[in-house]
C-alpha cells in the first residue's frame, strides 16, 4: 500500500489578476504525461533573460487550451512587453484579466503535484467556488531556486468572481 504523502496548503487569497503576455517554450501534455514538465523547464531555463521583450525576472508555468479530456498546453515562460521580434521557437499565450484563488506552494517542487491534487480534489469541491475556462498558472518569484528550495511559488486558479 502506498504511503499517502500530505502537503501543507494554506487558505488562498483572492485577487483580480491583470493582463499578462507570456512567451517561452511549450508542449502539449495529458494527466499521464505531466512528469515531462520539469524537462520542459530544463530546456527553457537557458532562455531566461534572452527572450525578446522580456519584462522582469518572474517566470510562469501557464496551463491553457484544456480539451476536457485531460489534455492541455503548458508554456514555461516569462512576461514579455510585446510580440514584435519574437522568434518562432517561442510559444506565447495571453492571460486576460481574471479573478483568481491564489495558493502558495510550500516545499520542494517534487510535491507540487500533491498541492494541485489538494486544490482540485479537496479545496475546490468544498469551497463553493467554480473554475472558469481561462489559463491557470504557476508564478515563480525572481529569487525562486528549486535546488535550494528558496523563493515563492504561487498557483493562480481562475474562478468565477
């Protein structure tokens, strides 16, 4: 029998997010292939600071284009100020202003799937809130370092306001 790992998740704060234009490397995933997301980040990390029009040092993992069968696009990226001069190797996504439940992930990246499972299987059904068809994203602070487990990682879940 597998030992159930638990994860500590604080109650979310609620925020109105602003428009974001995110560019980076992207791939299509399913619930069965999400283990490939860290490899996508490994490919993207050398691009940080080199993406044309990059604004700031915050990085984002954006989940979008959900197909209702567990498939979605994931873009590991940074905020950019404009699409001009963006090389074709980059995928981009617009995140429209939206109301969010914002969760802070505590602990190593290896437990991030447990945090998502808690949010969707426990918090969401008990909260009375409903998700909306909009991108959800992970926001990694400027000082985020997965090897040292420093910095802040937030999960922004779009919900009805």
